[in-house]
């Protein structure tokens, strides 16, 4: 019954297998189509391109069918999906820009400025102030590193963990050891 009624479906739906729809749905909707055609006065074969007016009894089925057919066609699209809209496109940054006119005055001005900046950098790098600041920075770095090591050594001795652990010492030895570490670090 379903195969004999398929020619009445619109052309895009002819490729959908009849097993997709229940046969009772197809026959009842086709019966409604034929009844509507007889009321309007058209032959059932002229219903291949129906209008979507709200007064027709078959439009909800056709609307659902069109949505279903569109989703099926999107799922079975033959070309694979690309990574993005412009995947494979080299982009605008790979296109060389236009050649700008060269102005001799600006080129000479730029070269003079570059020379001035290079001379100023060389003077600053060889200045005694910079050498003094770099030396202080090295000493502060070593001093700060030693403070951090001492702080963690004291903490490890108090908690009984790490390299400075006082575990295994008597309580008196432990207290002496911790006070010696604090005195060495300048913490008290």
C-alpha cells in the first residue's frame, strides 16, 4: 500500500525509504490529500507542489517532512566538513603590502636617529652607575636566596622534615639546634 502511494509525495521525498514512516501515517495523510483535492477540484497528482496555507489539513505533515528531509540531506552531505570557514586560506598577512614611496629626507633622518640611539646605548652600558647597580643586584640576589634557604631550614627543623630536620635529637639538642639556626639567619 505504501509503495503505490509514493508517487503522490512531493519529488524531494521520493528518495526517502517508505520504512522511515509508518504505513498508517502515509495512508491517512494521503487519504486527507485526496479528500482535499476532491474538495478543491484538483486531481491528486497535482498535489506534488502544495502550498503551505494554514487552512490545508496536510500542511503539518509536509512541514515536518520537509524539516526531516532537510536534516537528512545535511547529515548525508557528500563533502567532508572543513576545519573552519576559511581553512586552507593563507590569510591577509601572507599578501605583500603595496610598495610605499621612499623619501630621502625621512631615510636620512631615520639613519641619524638610529646612530644616536646606538651611541646612547653604548654609553649607558659602559657607565659606572649601571655597573654599580648590576653588582648590587647580584649581591642582593645571593643574599635573598640565602635568607630563603635559612627560613626553610628553620621551618624544617621545627616541623621535623627536610634536610634540616631535628628528628632523632633529644628535645634539648633540638632547641639548641633551632636557636643556632635562628641566630645564624638573624631571626630572633
